[in-house]
C-alpha cells in the first residue's frame, strides 16, 4: 500500500513540475516574443528557453511514464490475487443469496483481462471445483471450451500446480455434466413410462 502511495506522491510532484514549466513557457510566449529570462547566471532568449523547456519536459515525461509503468506492473502482479478474492466473493454471495449467477466465469475473466490479468491462480480453480462439488454454482457457469483454450494458451513455464488445477476442474465439470445428463435421461424415461 505504501508503495502505491509513494507512486501517487511521485506522480503528483512530477505533474506539478511539468505543468508549472508549461504555464511559465506559455506566459512568456503570450507576453512578448522577445522577452529574455534569467536561468541561473545565464540570460536566455525565448527560443533558448523554449528548447530548455522541451528538454526538461522530456525528462519529466520520461519519469512520469516510468512511474506509470512501475505502478501498472505492480497492479498487474497483484491482479491474480484480486481476481481470486473477487471469485471467492462471487461464490460466497451465490451461496448465501441462493441466486443464479447472471455472468459467467469467462465474462468475469475477460473483464479483468482488460485491466491486465494474464494468469489465474491454481487456488481460484480449486475454489470453483469446491463450489461445483457443493452445488454452489452450476457446471454451465464454467465454459469447458474456455478452460481448454486457456489451458492451451498457458506458457510452457506455467507452474504444474495451475495446470493440474485446470485439468481437475475440467474433469469435474465433465463428470457433473454426465451425471446431469443421466439424471435428465432417467427423468424423461420415467415420465414416458408413467404416461403410457
């Protein structure tokens, strides 16, 4: 948390410095094109000041961009944890409210992917497996094609723990779907027999 706060302070300072330099330059241009200013012991004409301002702006922008990249990389690192907590919250809500989920796991993933999520933790897949076992969510909430595509897109150096969790989840979904098919088949056969 302190790391993010320090990024905020850094960015605020750099933005202030950048905007002050910009305002100062445009004040000079607005007042008079032949104005000379003093920088240290040197006297600079507007053209030299403009060049100095551009150079300073480049340096400040570079610092800002580096700060933004660092802050973004910090967020990207913790996104799998945030996603896991989000999925845990969704599953708890579903269990407590007994309401059907209107959005699928795939939709939640794509939403988080927009802000930089690249990897799903093994713990997240294990949570979903447990939720399926306890019938907290239906097997249709997880798209098998999505899971297979996600598994196939994983890098070769992805941990075996994640790969195994995905495979276990896929197997569980297939098993639940077979059971659901058998139950539906039994019910339709029973109805047919009773109606004869």
